[in-house]
């Protein structure tokens, strides 16, 4: 391709370059639509044809809401143009909902089986959400969302996935809603077929039978596979799974590649056990919440320089949340301090890392999803 042709292609693609897409050509078409319809917004035209089409962002529509337990639902989402259905089991997706005029974003593990036909399969994904006490978006998703709702999506991401080929001995340890990424893995393994030489043990903890997500499916999965053992542990009867009793539940746990997901305290305990045995390399974990250190920060006035927005924040609100509320164009991914997508430069002032308590000063690059303001500060975003 000549330089001028490449330059023209780059220009055409420009408006959609940052949109995650499974085929590079899709972004070329998106960008071309954007260019052709400028100065009018291309989304205005696309939206008229189909609300799931957007030249600038990934969208989806909730097509089904299924109650799983008293406080959890599975949402099936029909995905729009450009959403890569060839994600990996165990990955999560960012989902944004318009509530009271503001887009609110959270991450949820996909519980559906990825399309293994290279993008030609059904364009639906699912997530399973457990309402957290006083949790803003999870409560809304569990009790207030109806089929037909259009949502914004981010491309699937995350490295809590299984290797191919599978190791000979696999262990899954999950608790509560932490079963979700592992459910996607089990469903995907069932669809693909579990190799005869692989031995899988899964221990899932929940308070009791009624509050156990996917209970019947897990029991059926256990019954259907000779080389899979699924143990449901009801903590009100049997107590929690801890480093002290894991040996009696899974005697060969130290020999297994292990994937864990659940509440922070559960993960911390297991992490210590694996570290104590010097086998931390065998452990793969997904955290749903940020482990906050005992951090004190005063908050202050935050200036989002490029967006021209200003917010007054307390010492507990992350700069990402503050920026979003103020209407600044904040980049983000996991919202958990993992992916680095939210990193911006601190032009002036000081911030503190919520996990480590580390103080950051002028000129440093900070992760806004886990940073709080220590006095007035200015961000280059
Ligand atoms: C990679 C990843 C995958 C995930 N997958 C899933 C999944 O599959 N299923 C699932 O259910 N969740 C999942 N989560 C968690 C999910 O992203 C949300 O964090 C969760 O649903 C809570 O969101 P929320 O808006 O309801 O809670 P928020 O409103 O953000 O509140 C979070 C917590 O803070 C507490 N809180 C809120 N306000 C206050 C206050 N003023 N004072 C004190 N405490 C307060 C709430 O009680 C709650 O416990 C995942 C998270 C990540 C990072
Ligand atoms: S959004 Fe992933 S590190 Fe901040």
C-alpha cells in the first residue's frame, strides 16, 4: 500500500481507532461512516437504523433477565456491531448503564460460552450479577432492569483464563458470586469436551443450597463427567473453606493448577496458603473488589484539565469516579488497579493509592481507579 493510500486509510479509520473490534476492517467502515456524516454525528444516523449500532462505542441490548437466586440474576445481552464474540472463558466485560442521566460502569465476568466458530456464532453473551448490600449498580441490575434496555459495553478483557492444553490436574475454588468466571470455564469445557487425561475438582462455597448460584447445573455437570468432581460446600452447615481444612477436602491441592475467585478475605487466606507452601505460581485468581489499605486522604478540588471539568471530592471517592461524575473523558478498563488503562499524569497536587497507601506527587502517572485526592490536584485528562 502506498504511503498516501495508507495515510487516507488512517484518516478514514481515525474516529473509530480506539473501538475494540474483532476485524480491523470493521473499524475502517465505522470510521468512514463517522467521516462521511461529519459535522453531524454518525451515531445519530446509525441509531435511527438500529440502537445497537454505533460508530464510536460497543453497545448491547438486554434481551432476557432470569432470576437465579433471591439476590441474583443472569442478564442475556444481544451485542451490537463490532463486539468480539471470540473472547476467552473467564474474561470479564465492562458494562455501562444510563441511570439518572449518568453512565455508570462496572465489570462483570461473562458466564456465556465464547463463540468458538471465529465470530460467526450467536451474538449474545450473559453475565450473572449478585446484588451487593447498598451496591448501586448491582442492585439496579438485579431489581430494576428490564429486557430492551440498551447498554454500553467494553471489549472482553482479563487473563483469568485456562491454558490450552489443560494441565492434568485442575482445581477451582470459588465462593458466592466468584463462581461466575469458573462457570464460563466449565460450560466451555463441557461444550469442547474435557480431555480424558484431565482431572478436575471444583469446590464452590455458598451459605446454603438456596443461595447457591447455578446449583442444579453444577450438580448435573458433576454427574455427567467421570473426571470432574464438584463439591458444593454450604458454609452454614460445614463452615468456610480455609487453609486449615482444604487438605481434608482436596488432599492433593498442592499438586493442582488452581483458579480461585470469591470475596477478598477468602482469596487472601488461600493466597497465603499457596505462598506458605512455595507454590504461588500454581495459583490464578480473579478479584471483584479492590483491597483497600487503611488510607486517609482529605479529598479536595480536582481539575480535569483537558476536559475542562472540576469536581469537589471526598477522600474516599476515586478520581475515576469523580471524573466520570463531573463529565470528564476518563479512560478506564478493569476499575480494579489491574489493567493500567486508567493511567493519567498528575499535573499538580498529590494523590494516594487506595491499595498501598503510597503517595503520588506532581509529574507522576497515576491509576485513577484506585487513587484518591490528598488536597487539590490537577489531572491531565
Ligand atoms: C473483573 C471483575 C469481574 C466481576 N464479575 C462479577 C460478576 O460476575 N458478578 C457480580 O455480581 N459481580 C462481579 N464483579 C463486581 C462488580 O463489578 C461490582 O463491583 C459489584 O456488582 C458491586 O457494584 P455496585 O455498583 O452494586 O456497588 P458499589 O455501589 O460500587 O459499592 C461497592 C461496595 O461498596 C459499598 N458501599 C457503597 N456505598 C457505600 C458507602 N457510602 N459507604 C460504605 N460502603 C459503601 C457497597 O455496599 C458495596 O459493598 C466483578 C468485578 C470485577 C472487577
Ligand atoms: S481501570 Fe484498570 S487499572 Fe484502572
